């Protein structure tokens, strides 16, 4: 799976788990820098489980002021 496909998968899974639209999940993750984090650390993140990455993204955004 390439980087873009993986980011799309993470946004979709994040949206499903937070019960928001994919567009809202994308805006939220982008606003709090989580997409940049995923892009920067793709080489490590794609080897971890989706569940672990979603939890990491949620915690990352919350530390930066997010509330989902």
C-alpha cells in the first residue's frame, strides 16, 4: 500500500471510530497536524496496526487542543 492510500485509510478509519464524516475527520486531523505527522512517519506507522495508529492520532490531536 502506498503512502496516499494509507493516509486515506487512516482518515476513513478515524472518521468511523469517531463517528464523524470523512471530510470532518480530514479537516480535524489536518488542523491539529496529525496528517503531517503521518506523512513524516509513514515508514514506521504503516507497520503498526490501524487501531494503534488511530489511538495515537487521537491522543496527538487531543494534546494539541482537539476534542474528538
